[in-house]
């Protein structure tokens, strides 16, 4: 398994709303709290929102942060 870009950021997804925009917001908020730069957060959000499907968006999330 690959290590995410920010393994220090852990975001629980299993108990949350499955709306992709909610998930992107939750990840962005967790990244902000962890001190990730605004430029990187914007890059993450753009990559996740430009994904072609829900599954691809989740894959982007998992490339950036730890998920549970």
C-alpha cells in the first residue's frame, strides 16, 4: 500500500455522509488543522473535484491523507 502525501493527517470517512463535496471539505479542514499550506489544500481540492467519478475522488483523498 502506498503512503499518502500527508500521512500525519487522518480523516475518518466510514461514519460520514457519502457526499463527495462534504468529504473534500472535511479533508481540507483536517489538512488546515494539521498545518498544510493553503496552496497544497487548493491543489488537493482541485484534483479531487476534477475527478471523473466518486471512486476516483476517493482515490485522490487516499493519495493525500490517511483515511479510516
